[in-house]
């Protein structure tokens, strides 16, 4: 999920740099914000899974 989010954000950023394309501005903004949101949700999910790991050295 993190990689997918970063890929979406990168596509949006690429369209922002090449703004002479026929892509509307709201599509670029949707790709950027949606991609970063998906990546953030993926990181949050991975951190939640790390809570299930037993900690070494604690009693």
C-alpha cells in the first residue's frame, strides 16, 4: 500500500511538472493528496502490525 500511494503521488507530481498536458488541475491535486493519504494509511497499518511483535528483553 505504501508503494502504491507513493506511485500515485509521483504520477500526480509528474503531471504537475508537465502542466501543458490535458489533465485538469483537480485531477493532479487528487492524485497528489490521494497518493500521500494511501501511503500514510499503509505506514499506519504497518506500525499497527508491529505492535503484535513480542519485545525482546522485557519481562
